[in-house]
C-alpha cells in the first residue's frame, strides 16, 4: 500500500508539473496569497495503518491485517517566515485492523481480535516551503501530534480472556511528509503524503501478566501512511 500511495502522488505531481511546463503563456493565480499571516482550510484523505510490534520472546508473532480508513479535519496556518509556517491540523482518523495471534491455538475466538480505532488527532507541525514557481510550490512538513483514542477500552475491566483487546486513550505520534501547493483560480489545492508513527506504547496489558495475548509483547504502537488532500 505504501508503494501505491507513493506512485499515485508521483503521478499527480508529474502530470501537473508537466502541464505547467508545457504552457507558453502562464497565468499566475493567487499572487497575494502568501502575504497572509494566517489562513484556514480543511482536508480529506485516506490512511493505511498497522502496528509496530516488538516481543519479549522469539516464538510469538502477531499478524496485522489493516484496511483503508479515512481522515477529515481542519487546518490553521500561521506564517512565521516567507518559507516557514506553523500549522495546526485537528481532525478525525478512523481505521480497522485485524490481529491474528499466530502462536495461540483454539480457533478464531481466541486467536483473532478486531481493533476498531477512531482517533481525535491534534498535530502541531512545521511546514517548510520552497520558493513558489509559477502556480506550484513543494514543501516538507513534520511535527508531533496528541491522539485521543475513542475506541481504546482502556477502562474496561474485561480483557482478552473475555474477548476485549484494550489500548490506551492518550497517545502521542510524530509525522513527516512531503506535498505540493497548487495555486488555482479560486483556491489552493495541497495534496501531501505523510508517515505517522507512535511514540508511546499503546497497549493495555491483560490483568494476568502471563496472558498469551499481551504478556509476550514489549511494544505495540501505531504506524501508517496518510494521503491528505487539503483545500485553502
């Protein structure tokens, strides 16, 4: 899926850049846009998430099967410098994963857990902009995010022995990415691709320290790729 996202983004960028390059008479849109100190926008997108898992023993393996989820949110951008912006992108991110505990025998009831996760994400990011070239401008973006997991089950007294896989409510991630601002007649279109990685361990261990589900796991954290389509 990572290769597919990268390929899609590269195709979009290549086609657009080639189109601009072939035009003899270039019209410059939104010429005063970058003079603004503050501007707003929104984004839509898709994500593909799984988990980075490390183990305390060698014979354990959790196979993660992820589906494609969605992202939606708002953008607030504060220009610190001609080429540097401070950006806040609060929004929702949802995704479903299936965990197969390959070392646990006893059927689907014991070896399979479905994890539905919906996060309120509040990323604080630094956006490094290249100089504008006609109607497009590439950029790098990165920063940290506070993520609240609405589906965590952290306070549920039931654990995997009752079929409940629990994760922490409060989490932190970092993200890095690349994108391009396209200046169009009526708005700015800004596609980007981001890598998102958990900082803290998100796993809530079972009440039994020898649990076959959580006992052998040392670290369990979200990682994923986000494709965002922003409009300003």
